[in-house]
């Protein structure tokens, strides 16, 4: 379950990175600017909602690491997930 959740979170991070990558265009009309603002609000809401998912994912990774000492779920990997989320946020 952890691996599936980790993969899903990774895909979400990539999707958000692509969605947030384009810069706002300066010469848009008012309607387009308002649409972009609404779109960014939706993305912001999605980012905030993922915080709880990330917390559960990190808790599960820590529990797995404590039981198995598997380096794929060690503290460095957990910090990498947190850093990737923080970058998107």
C-alpha cells in the first residue's frame, strides 16, 4: 500500500509541477487573468488537501523504516518527499 501511495504522490507532484510551471502572461485580458486566478485557487486548494496525505505517507514510511530498516523509506527519502511538497507549496 505504501508503494502505491508513494507512486500516486509522486505523480501528483509531477502534475502540480507542470501545472504551476508556466508563468502568468502579462498581456492577457481581464477575463483570462480572472480565469488564471481561479485556476490557481483550485491548485492551491489541491495543494493544501495533499498535506494530510503527505503526513500519512511520511508516518507510514517512518513505521516501515523502523520495522525493516529499508533504505528506500529512510529519513533522507522522507525528507525528500517533504522537500518536494514544500517546493510545490
